[in-house]
C-alpha cells in the first residue's frame, strides 16, 4: 500500500477546470465582490414554462418511485422521435439510456468501453471532461490540436494519421465547447471516409445541437454516414437546448449492446434518474419548441454584439463561432505586454482582479493562449463586461 489513502485512479485525473473557476467566483461573491461571470456553461434563460408545470404535476400525481434504469419508456419514445426528426435515423427504445446529464452518459460510456492500453482520440480544443474520463478508466487520450485556420475542425488527414491499432474511439463535439466549431455535411463526409476502414467507435456529443447561427445547419454524422450506424454513439440532453441544466437529464443513443452495457453500469451507481425530471424532459421534447428558437435568436444577437466588442479591443482576435454560446478569444498577442499578460491563466486572473470579469482560460480546454467567454449573460452584463475588459487591457 502507498502512503496515499486514495485509489491510484485519482492521481490519473484532475478536477474540472471550469469547476475551479466557479468556486473562485463564488468565494469572491461571498466576500461581497461585485463581478460579472462570463465563465458559465449554461443558458441564462429559464426553461419553457410547461416543463416546470409537467414536473409539478408528476410530483402531485405521486410519480415518486424508481423508474426503469434506462429511463421511463415514454421518455425514451420521445427521445427516439426527437432524434428521428432531427437526424433521420431511427433508434429503438432499447438503444437509449437516460442518465443524470450528458456528462453522466459519457461517464457510463467511458466505463463501458475504455480499458488500459486503449487510445481515445480527442480533437483539441476540447471540453476537459473527455480526456479526464478516459484517464480515469486507465486508457490514454490522444490529444489532437486543431488549427484556428481550419476553424478548429478536425481535419481528415490528421484523423487518418492518429487512427491506429489501439484506437478505441474518437470523441467529437459539434457544436463544440469551447470553440463553437461545428461540422457541416461535407466535413462529416470527409471524416466518415477516413473512419470507414477502421473499427473505432465515434462518440458524438451533440449537447449544443440546435444552437447554431448565421443560418448554419446542424448536421449529424449519423445522418451523413448511416452505414457507420452501430459504431456511432450520440450523446445529447436537455441542458443547453431547453436551458434545463439543473434538471440533470441527458442520454445516449447507441447500438442495443452498448446501451445494455451502459445500463448495467448505471444500475450499479444511480439506478434510474429522478422520476419527475424525466417527465419534465419528455414535456420539453414533446411540447412547443418556440422557446428554443427564441433563446437561439437571443444568443445570435448577443453573439454579434460580443464579436464586435471583442474585435474592437486591441490584442484580441476572435472567429465567429458556428454554434454553442461561447467566444473563443485568441490572446496570444497580449503575451508581449509583460508579466500580467504572460499566458492565458495570467490574463484570466488579471481580468478577474482588474475588470472583475470571470472568464475561463483556454488551458482548461488544452488550448493555452485563448480565453473562453460565455455570452449566456444579460445584455447589460455583456456591455459592462466588454467595457471593463477593454479598460483592463488598455
Ligand atoms: C460539450 C459538453 N458536453 C456535455 C456537457 C454536460 O451536459 P449535461 O448538463 O447534460 O451533463 C457540457 C456542459 O457544459 C458540455 O459543455
């Protein structure tokens, strides 16, 4: 036994970097410091009203027991119908497992698929959770940096070079947190072409699906390459599209064999997720969708304003994101200005101390030299934040 009381697996992974920023924001606010947080990864809107009402009705009707581990049959039918409408691919209820958020669905998948010796390709910049979950399983994340010049999209050639005997899976996120990059039809076709001769699974995180801008049309690899069917695993949920982060409902769509494996793992940790939250998620999927479009339109408007504001600040460079609700800002030019601007971590600290604006350093996404700013904040907050960032960097 070693001196540490903790399991060795804990030393292989680190805590969520965004969680560390949230903790610092909470500490400062508790000390009475007024600050604007552009570090959040959740919509600042309320869920559609009928969602909460459905949840209340479920409680009143006594829906307070365990449900099927994989999720209530009615919710899985609603998920299948939603996915068929959006992706043109039909999954049976035995291909769906409902979990406590997309993050939990990814965790079950990692536990079910990744072993010591496996490699999992993660294009960068990426949400840190992918690589940490891979490491937790004793597998190795193969981190593939994507270039800003390529719109932060994984290039077929880079994928071809990274795929090998030990590759168990590729994890794609589209639209992507933190870059907002999203794959169009031709881009997915090119990746599918490379993937076809290999056996690797493709896990696609589509949690930001539907939140795309400037007329960009969301595409799914499942629609573009249905022949890869059993190897494609979709992860999705209600957190972003319906502003339901606190309800904790997400899911995966996969082959029945993978779904069963994930269900078995979930049966030994959470059993089913909260029953009334499942009813709320069903109401979100089956109810009117106008609130989703209204939220998307607000994000599109704010995105335009934030891009204008950031571009006007000397030393910052930013590309228009195709989707999600983040601006991923290149701050490498600022590094020449002195120690306070040494790297993205120093610049994020400087903005917190001097501008009282919280942002997430790109290092949290394995992309030093960048900052992630969320535009899931009110117009007034965004205006003030832009002004204060401009002053702090002047
Ligand atoms: C890319 C990505 N996937 C998944 C999630 C988690 O979603 P959920 O709330 O459904 O667990 C997030 C949350 O920030 C995310 O950014």
